[in-house]
C-alpha cells in the first residue's frame, strides 16, 4: 500500500504540471491573436534614461572652432599662428592675402604711414601674402601676444636686438630666411616682397621653432545675438596724415563692415575682394617720436579708451593688457564679446585727443570733412 501511494502522488504531480503548461500556452496564444501586439518586456531604468538622452540631444558643431574668429574651421585649431608685417604704403596697395587673415592690426609707422599686422591661423591657402615690410619693437609686442611666428623684412636696431637677444621665433627676409620670400618684378622695391603661409611654416619648421604653443582664447557671443550700443553704420578713422583716411560702411545683410581707403574700396589683389570684418576696434595709445627719422614708441601696456563696432552698433569701452599678455576690450570690468568673424584693430594716438581721430554715425561722412570728435553725425 505504501508503494501504491508513492505512485499516485507522482501521477498527481505530473497531472498538475501538465495543467500548468496548458494554461501558460493558452495565455501566450491569446496575447498573439488577431488584432493584438506582442507583449514586450518592460524597459530597465538604464534603457529609459538612454532613450531619453538620445532623443533630446542636440546635434554638435560641424567641426572645431577657430580661436581668433569663433567660426567653424577645417584647419587645425591648435596650429601656431603666423603674423606678417604688411606694407601699407600707397604704392604697396592693393596688398595680397589680407582677406585670409583672422585678425588685422593697423598701427602707425614712420612718416605717418600705417603698417598692417596680418594674423593668419584658421585659413588654409596658397596665394601670395604681402608686400612684406620691416618690423618695430611695438609690432613685435603685438605679434608675440598671439604666440605667433613673426614674419618681416628688416627691422630697426632696437627691434633686431629684441628678436636676436631674446631668441624670438622670427623669419626675416634679410637676416635669416631669405629663401622663403621672393620679389615680384611687376612692382618696384621695396613694395614688391612676397611670401606665402606654406613657405613660412616650412621655414619655421626648418628652424625648429615650437609648433605647440598656448593660443589666446577670445570671448564670442552667439552668432545671431543682437549687440548693444548706439547705431553706427559708418566709421571714419584718421591716423596722422590728412590725405590718408580709413572708412567702413556696415552691410546689414552680411553683418560685415566693408573697408575703404580714401573713399576707394580696399581690396585683396589675389581675388579682387574688398576687405571686410565683423568686428572693428579703435583704441587709443600714447605715441612717442624717438628720432629724426620718425621712429615711434607706442605704449601697449597702460590701457586706454576703446570703441567696439559690431552689428551696426558702437560701444564705448576701454582696453587692458590681460594677464595672458593679450589686449582685451573691457566694459564695466568685463570683457566684451566679439561676434564670430574677423576682427580689425586700429591704434590711434592720444594727441590731440582720442576722439579727434574718429567719426561715426548712420550717414556717410562728407568726403572733405575733418573729424572733430568721436560723435554721431
């Protein structure tokens, strides 16, 4: 009898198991019937979070951002800048390569003629750059603030002393890098010396100048941000000579300022394009004449008044030399942001006053007028 009980208990367990399997099969079949969807297992918290992040993530930028323009660039954003001293004598215009520069500085040299420092970093091109001209100590100072390779043709004695004794990274057509420059026979000396950025980078590599440097970082606003300030769609700058006038006209469609010299468009000889910038800076600095040749010392350390033009507006500000050695445009203790794009700087004397060197407004300045102050017309 005991053995019979064991057998019955085993049969009972098998019957219960078969009934359980039959019920489970019926549930599955009913869930997959006509007009119903398969039942999916519940998502884990990790899967829910991943799905949410994927759906809400915004697309990233299309490439790296250039440090001096704030724009997307196809070039290496860490590549060392190259600063070239550009001749701005009337016989040297139109110059070549300036439409490729990220930033351009215009500063007085001897005789009231200005010199241009073109800073190249984010644009890759093979066109000529020039005409190249000599360098002065304050031009070295500006170029070095970018940690740039300094390119020029000749120098004052003081400038050579700085370059050679302090072992600056420079390429001089006269003293140490003649093979990386050439003369254009269609122009007369000294307004016919040219180079290109590829040659200069090759020259820098041959001299084992450092390729890895700390590149300055600038503050940029959103590209479509509306700037503050008064309306200012026209600007006229006088440096020293009465027969040399730089002017800009704001183009609302492109949000760019088109540059002219003596009411004629200032163009790049390589492509016949007019020079244009997104941001214009005018700053005042003390100038001192050093000798009877007219060589200058320009105070780039003490700070002073500045005006920033962008988006058809103007902001009165001041400039300061930052702890990173870069000139910053400040307002109420904060650095003013640039709109992404090219920036042109202009350093004017403080005599007779900063205001006497610029006129701005919403109408074109009269061709024969002389600016009497930085005021709206």
